[in-house]
C-alpha cells in the first residue's frame, strides 16, 4: 500500500510540475472560461429574467457554470498527457515497472484534479464582487464539490485517452461528447426554462448534479444543504459518477495488462 501511494504521489507531482512549467497552457485554460464568462455575461445580462431569479444577474448565475467549465477543461485536457507520455515512451516505462497499475490511474487522476482545483480556486476571488460570500462550512462543501467533480472529469478523461493514439482524436471527442455534457448541465440556462424532453436529458446528465453541488454552497450553509433532499440526491449522483469513472479507468488499465500478458 505504501508503495502504491508513493508511486501515485510521484506521478501526480510530475503532472502538476509539468503543468506549471507550461505558462501558455496555464493561461489558456484560465483565460478561455474567463472570457466566456465575461462575454456571455455581458451579452445575455439584459435578457436574463427567469421566474424566481429576478435579483440574480447573468454574471452571477453563470459564475458556478464557469467554475464547472474550468474543472472540465483543466481535468480533461490534463488527461491528454497520457497520449503524450505514450508517444514519448514514458508510459511504457511505467507499465513495465514493478508497480501497481492502480497507482498509474490514481497518480494521473489526482494530478489532473489538483491542476483543475488550483485554477478554479483562483477564480473564486471573483465571488465577493458578485455579492457571494462563503462561510467556512460552505467553503468546505464547495471544495468537496470541486474534488468530486475533478475526480469524475479526470477519470473520464483517463478512460477516453487511454486507448487513443492521437491528441487530435482526443480533442474531437472532447468537443463532440464532453462539451454537450457541460452545455446541458444548466450552466448556461436554468432547467426550468427548457422543454420537458430536454429537461429530462439535463436531469439525467451527471454533470448537472455536479453543478448543483458547486452552486448551492454560495447560497446555503451546511445545515440547510444536508437537510435538502435535492442537494443530497445530486451529491449521491456525483459521488456515484466519480466512483464509476474511476472504477472503469482501473478496469481499462487491468484489461490492457491482461491482454499484453497473453
């Protein structure tokens, strides 16, 4: 167990170190969601008048959605290093080493999640300017939401990237498959203002539930949230989604191992 933790920690540290040594990558993953937030917030602000949210600006409503986008972009794009490591020969070296394949999955997922969390936490500086204030308990719940969401996205990115041969294919899958998950999460518009069929799809989307556990701490404390069945349902769905993606990633790595051995 100690060896597994050491290997996973070393891989996670390598992932994070490689990220901070690439300033263009840091700027790109932060600037794109930030510009998205500012431009859409300015463009839709005048027409955003959903029932029951008359006192909420679009910048405020879209703020947790941008956080979710940052978690998605940072986690998923960090997973692309799996393909780069394979091309560079590093991944093959790790695979033949006498270490658990589980350590590879955990190291990559923890590294990608930490990268996403650092960027998203920096973005929380904007919260007071929107009139959003986090108490200590709410901040802990927000961090928990970031961790669960990051694990889910990172593990899903690992699962998709593991069998891919090129980074271009990974980008294509992300745009065609992952971006709609975010767009249909309620990040851009409230679920109450959509047709019933689309609302059903959005409620079935696990990313919608991840958004709920990220948005809720800005408005409610732990006592209120842990007594709210809607929040608890979203929390359970997000945990299940993260565990499922992590389990599938581990199964994918072990399956490859058996295939090579045969």
